[in-house]
């Protein structure tokens, strides 16, 4: 196998840029077979043929390096034959480095092969970062004009692969680095180098995808979104490539953009369904029965159960209340941010009409609220049939370091959990809207309508708990605590609105209040636990950004809905010292307020970049981390990368903080009422 790999590489390495992709699986097979059985702690412990393949690849890149031997001729002056030879050498150089990275990645996956040993092997057998950057710069000088910025064919430069390899090297080094500041410098340097490469080769989507991965680690959501939009993703690509940006939009507080992109995915599937009906009908009429069957099968098996469609529905429902008006209008003027200003539930009287409209919209499969029905029928992840249409091949350049993307199971779990939680919100609001006030100090008799609404909420709550407990759902301590708190408030709403559910002597105001107090106190205990878990988080701004739509807004809406129901029964905020239910709810509200304050403290630290150091100082640290002189990377590119990260973090804070502040100020009313 080793001989076949070497022969294939020697023959096709200079001729085809896809040579490594052809032998990649065989390299993995070769390395995995060598790591079976006894544990191997060093490279010398592996069979000789592993060292031979590394030595072969090492000699290949050294013999084909052109950065130290290239003359000063421009591409126009270079003879065609020499031009071809240089292209072959460049391909061979890239192929050789890819082989060593591939072997290193496989060895690193073997048990007991430490990542530090992998770095040591790369230092000995692969070109250094300065050498690869020099090789890329050389390729620009003797292979000009292949990707003209204005007009001409939209081709990519052959040297782009070297920059992708450098970014892989840097990301791998950053992943094993213990120093946070040095890791940031490494990633900023890689981002700047990719920005420089994009300037030279603006039509290469893989450079943009690699840069999105870097900015994702730096929490640079603004620039990552710009790069994603610059790729021109449209039509079916929305279903296959939107996974690249969705998680970062949430972690960066870009809720409006997440809703807009999700809505585009929903529109794609809606139009696809209509088109298939039309074109399949035409195919039948024209006698092309096989083509008609193909279209119907594709729609039924790939599009309708699309994983991205399911995920987009959950995102729209979660982020609807967090729409940023300035993003919708395109205005640069500051506007007052308000929870639920456009869509979603906001914890006010208006919620009842919005919830009823959501119930109506849920009947259409391609509407986001339809996830309420989808989730209500699911008690385990395995119950969901989904088609994963994501195109992972766009990440072919990830050899040494792989950016993590959500698995299919994780996406299904998140989506169904969102569906369950949003279903609880809608049912809780509707149940509260139909509740009757007590008369003459007696609990209202349960009506058929009230009982039906409360039973719907209780049934949904039961299924949601079954999904979380029996479906193998894994949640962080923060998410689980807030989830339990939300469930407790739902139970308190049922207890107050419907009592025991029947007209019995045991049903009284005292009984309902006692049950409500028990559930609310349990919810408060869970919120306190959530605050304790947040207190242990440092530099976790992305955690706050994701928790806001996933848990915080829903808990706030449920708390305000519960407060309105309590007020209907006479347990208002002003009676916190005289009514047990009012006091318990006030304690919960104040604990929740403390949690929001802790999260605001985290976001205040999130925007800091290198302790407020100057751009020049940060740029120097980034170049030093890559062992490059500053002139090797375009000054404009490195400044853009630094400013993009800094402005993105500021933007994230500006988008998230107003919602947290608004909720906290609303909860302050429980203190002022006293």
C-alpha cells in the first residue's frame, strides 16, 4: 500500500490538485493499521513504513520549493514551458504538505499520541509558517493574472491552497496552546493572512469558509457574516451551506440575521414544494413517468424532512422576539430596542392574540410555528426522521484541524427542544388568557374551555419532560436549571388557572395558592442554581448570547404571564408581604434579575480585546506569533482583521445588552412595588 501511494503521488501529484483527496482514505487506512494493538507513545514506536511515507513527502516539498530558487521574471516574461513546470512544482509542494498533515492528523487520533508530539513532528518534517507564506508570495509573482479582480473569468489562484494549509497549521497550534492571549494572536494572524489571500483571490469560496471558521473562534460574527454573504449562497445552497454561519449568528447576537436566513430557507422549501407539484404534473402529461417519480421522491425524501428546514423553524421561533429594528430597516440611527417589538411573545397582554395567531400558522408545514406540532409528537430524538442535506465537502481543506459542526442528532435535539419550549409558551399564554377571576373569595369553577386549555398545557409539559429525561438530551447546568424553572412556572399556571381540574370541595383559593407557591419556589431554586453556574464562567459572552433566545426570553415571558395570572387572583406585586404567592413570585423575579445582572457583567468583559491594547501592538503580537515580519502580511489586511473582531464584539454587546437591561428593569418593579 505504501508503494502504491508513493507511485500514485509521484505520478499525479504534479498534474492534479485533487491528488491528495484521491489517496486520503488510503493514508488513513495505512496509519490506522499501524496503530492497532500495543500503545505507541512516540513516532519511533510506529512501523518503519510510517516514517518512510513522511520522509518521502518531506523530500517532495523540499525538492519542489520555489521560494528560494525563483528568479525575478514576471509571469509575462516566463516561457510557457517554464510556466507549466512551475505549476507542477507548486502542485507537488502543496500535495506533499497535505500528505504530512494528513498522516499527522491520523497519528494524533491514535491513542496516546500526544498533540505536542504531533507539533514536534510537523516542526521537523513540514515547512514552517514563514516558509509557506514565502512560497505563497512567490506563487503570486510568477503566476499572475489568473484571478483578475475586475472582469475576466472568476478563477482561483493555485497558491491559495498554501494559505489554507497555513490556516490549518495555526488553528491546530492554537487548539493545543494554553495561553489565551497567544491563542488570540495566532488566530488573528491567520485571519489577517486569509484576508490578504482573499484580496488576491476574491473568487475562492474556500478562503472565505476558512476565514469564517477563524472568525468563529474569535467571536467575530460581523465579519463572518459579511464573508458568508459575499459567497453568494442562494437557492438550494441555502439548505446545504447555511450550517456554516447559523451557530455563529446565535453566539454573536445576530438574531435578526438568523431569522432572515432561516426565513430564506423556509421560503426555499415552500417554493420547492410548489414547483415539484407543477413540474411533476407536466412530466406526467408528457409521458415522462420516471422523471415525475424522481421529483416526487426527491421532495418527499430529501426536501420535506430536511434537517436545515427543521432547524430553521426552531431558530425563527426562538429569535422572533429579539428582532433588531435597525437591522430590518437598514437604518444606522440608534433606535430603542424592545423585546417582541415586531414578532414573538414578550410577556404582555398582546401575547394572547399573538399566541392564537401562532396556533393558526402552525397548520402550514413550511411555516416556522409548525414546529409546535412536530415537537408535540416527539418524546425521543429517534422519533424524528430528517434528511441531512448539508454539504460537508466544502470543508475538504480541513486536514490537520477540523472545525466542529453540530451533528445531525444535536441539531434535531436542539430543534425539538425549541419546539417543546415554544409550545409551552404558547399554551401557557392561551391558558392564562382564558382563566377566570375568583368571585366573593371563592375559586372559579373550571369551565370546559379552561380545562381544555390547561390539559393541553399539561399534556405538552409531560411530553416535553419525557423528551428531556428519556430522549438522551444533554444540557449544561445553566440550560437545565432554566429549563426546570420554566417547567415549574407552567405547572404553577395550571394549578392556579384550573385548580384540581374538577369541581370538588378540595379546590379552593388557598389550595391553588399553596400549589402555586410550591412550584414557584422550585423555579426560584433552579434560577439560583443557574446563577451559580454563570458565576463560574469567564469570558463566556457567547454563552450569554445563546442563552438569551434559548432560555432567558422564554423564562421571562412565563414569569410575566404568571404575574398577570396571579394579579387576576388578587396576588399582585404590592402584596408580596401579605400573600404567599406574591412573595414567592417576587423572590423568583429578583433571583432572575440577579442572574441577568451576572450575564450583563459577562458581556461587559466580552468586548475586550487584549486588554485594550493598541491596534499596532496587537498586529505586532499576531505577526510574532506566526514568526513573520510585519511586512509579510498586508498592513491593511491585518488591521481589518483586528478591527473586524473588535467591532464585532462591540456590536454583539450592543445587540444583546438592551434586551437584558429591559428584562432586568421590568423585574425591578417587584422591588419598587414593595
